[in-house]
C-alpha cells in the first residue's frame, strides 16, 4: 500500500515492519520508512490512524502504556532501539518530546523548568546552568520576554510562551531528535506561527518529527510528509510532492478534503 521515494542522504531513523497494539487492537501495520537527519518530517492523517502511536514508538514510549506492545525494528543511528540489550531510558534521553498541551512543571520557576534535566544529569555548576538556560531560552525566542522574571512560575506565562519554555527544557539536555505531538493545537494563531518558525530553525541542528492535523502547517514547516490511514503508511515523500502531486488516490482525497 505504501509509496516511498528514497533520496541519498543520512537517516536518523529507519523503521522496518513496525507493528503496534493496544491490547488486541492493532494500531500500526507494517510501517516501513526512513526519517532524514536534520529535516522536519510531518505525520498526517485522520484521527485514530496511528500518528501519535508512531511518534511514541520512535522513543519507546508506546510500551509504557498498559497492555501496549510493539513488533518490528526501529533503527536510531543504526542501532535497533527494540533490541533486548538497549536501555529505553537512554534512548528517551536522546529525544525531546513536546506534547499537545504545554506542560511546564507548575511548582518550578521558569529558570528551574529549563535547568531540571541538567540537574538530574548531575550538573551543579551555577555558571554552567546559567549559560545553558540563557542559551536555550534564546534559541526558542523567549529570553528577551522572561529574562527579568526567571524566578516566576513557569505556568505564569501565556500558552505560547509555555510551549516554547517546554521546548527550551527539552533542548537543555542536548537531544538529537525533537518529537512533537500537535504542538500548536492548543495555541492561538500568533503563538502557533512562532512555534512554526522555531520548528524550521530547529531543523538546522536537530531531526524534528511532528504530528499534526493541520495540513497547511505540514505544508509550511516540513521537508517530508507521511500520510497514515487506518494504521498503514499510505504515502511518504517530499512534502512538495505529497501536496502537489500525490501518487496515491487516497492521499489526494485526504489532502483535498474529500474525507477526513
């Protein structure tokens, strides 16, 4: 069912025959795809098609759900993360995860929200913490907005600012990949536009995979797009090709709004 178009470039992920279940219900079926390094890959498709499950399989979060299981292989930097001797905690440390709803730690300041991962990893030097916190807040365009109130609660910020704070928190521990599950769905258009601009900037240094219901957003921010339907990868290729000349009739119907 899948149509794929290979380009000679570096891959951060290589997914082979990936299947996923919640109990007896299969939600992903034989997914095969390669995700390019330092590019933005969007995953689109109607509700319930397996988009978020695929994202969560990339960092082994799917299996943390009771009665959930996975089969197949996901190679990350050439290593199958589902091999028995691979520690899923170490895998997750290499991937920042951004959720639909901003989730800054409510009992922590803006500063501590960014620094928490560093401290958990044993960083104690205040100058080093200060430097990394400032750098990450600048990366997400938040430093000038919060530099005079770093001790304020993270939840005192607006929704868009909170989401950028969460991205700064993810960046502080130096991941290789940023996984985003509908990161702008709870935001106003202006805040969403800032996140989209940030996504494009992040792709200069990180591999970004974003799940989105917003096809216009996928067209704006992504280099590659994967279309899922009923747990299957229907079509995957350069975003321009997917949106302008889809090879699969089902893809065209979804892109044009014939079904959703």
